[in-house]
């Protein structure tokens, strides 16, 4: 039995494509999926609290999804693959670690602002 026949590479390739698109957006590049869109719309005003809450909700959702998949796999559900469980777990871990780093940067910036002399 070959390893290639067990691992579903289409999901891994889709995740790599998502990571590349996120990296392109973060660097100010164009999202490969949306490269066909001609004109940019003017930026709307974004509330920082809403963005932060949305990001925290996404981290929570990914952690809950990973926990449910892990529990289903442990209970012997045949519809859940080990590779899917591990990928979901790693996504949840990475998103949590990212949120911790963002929190640390926000706290550091707050301290810097509070120690400024006016």
C-alpha cells in the first residue's frame, strides 16, 4: 500500500493555495483568486473592535472544529481521517499562536503609548 493512496493531497493543495493568497494579501499583493477584478473600490471605514472580535471568533471556531473532529476520530467515526484531524488541529494551533502574538504586540504598543511624555 503506497502512502500517496492514503493521503488526500487535494485538501493539502487547497490549504497551500489559501496560505499563498493570505501571504499575497499581507504583502499588499493581489489575491490570485481575485486577480480578474478590474477596479478597486474605495476603502470603507473599519472598526478595530469589530475586526479584533471577528479574528477572535475565527480562532475560537477553528479550535472548536478541531476539538470536534478529534473527538469524532477518537470515537471511531470512519468519516473523519487522521490527516484531516491533524490539519485542523495545526490550523487551530497556528491561529491561536498568531492571536497571542497580536495580543503581545498590542500590549507592548499600549505600554509604549502610556510611557510617552506629553
